[in-house]
């Protein structure tokens, strides 16, 4: 590790440490509201940890509701005025519904656990003062679903899905 990485001259550069933002796509696949905290004191290189939440009612007829928690960690490296971001995340989503059949809606509740581990990279604006935050990331995810109470990653159906996510929110100290 280089001494320059933690050089005292970097202390004059400031960076906000907290973000609250809406992310379309992203770790939770549909959308999420996230809180993120940057942990290193070096504004040129940083480590961000985030936690989010999502709730998505899909059908009134079948009472389908998806809710879950995405979590993630990202490395940030200053690239001119913006930051390069690379990270990993995982979202756990619970999909609850009454299946729809040719005879109507079933009385038996179905519950599935959907796990979405992802690798993400792209760019972000991380301001020095309270201001607008944004990021745009390319993400590759493995979407895995199976019965909630007997979930097994080994026995689940899996799909690899690449897509782009966009986050917009507020950065503060």
C-alpha cells in the first residue's frame, strides 16, 4: 500500500458521507429506497455500504406483494470530477400471492424467496457539500427463486440478467 494513498494533502478535499436515494433497477431489480454511508476519510478512494427497502404491490386480484431488502458494498475511486464505482450487492425479496388459475384465485397462499446477488460498476457524482447525488451502473445479476420456507439455492431456478440501474437522491454530511 502506498503512503500517497493516505497523504495528508487529501484532507483538504471534502466529500459528503451520507446518501439517501431512489434507485430504479439496481439490487432489488425493480426499485429501492436506499441509505448509504461512506466510511474511509480519503476523498480519492472510499468504501460505501448501503441498505435499502422495496415494496411492490403487483396485483390486487391475487394480492401479490413483493417486498425486500437490498444490501451492498462499493469501492469508489475519484476519476476527475466524478467517481468510478464497483461493488457487489444482494437483495432478498419475498413474493407473496394467491395463484390465479382458470377457475379463479386460489385459497392457498404461495410464498417465494427471490435472491439477487449482483456485480455492479459505473459512475457517480459524490458532492463535497449537501447536494444532488446520482449514479448510473451496469449490473449483472443472478436471479434465483424457490419456495420461501424450503429455499435452496441449489434447487432454485436461476437466470443471469444484465441491466442498467440509475440512482438519484440527496448527499449530506
